[in-house]
């Protein structure tokens, strides 16, 4: 696995009343663990994060959950 980065933002919670957002970036992949359900995006191909790949990439999801 390449270098990864953890991200978290409470801004949606405080400004909009939504859930806190948190997850991991690993190169082209962005895994969002919070809020549920987990989501996985290929931000290189889909920068607008419109196509969730979590169901098609279960092994990648497991690796990023463990990061």
C-alpha cells in the first residue's frame, strides 16, 4: 500500500447538523468510514465522488479500514 492520509471534518456537524466525516486517502482512492455506510471513491477517475466502489472493491475497503 502507498502512503495514506487520515482525514476528519466536524464542520458539517457544526454548520449543518450533519454527521462528522472521516476516512482515509490512499493515492487515487478515498475511503469514507464515517458516516455509515462506508464509501470508496476513485477520485482520479471520479473527482466528483459520484460512483461508490465499496461493493465492488471489498478487499481494498478492508485494507483501508485497517489503515
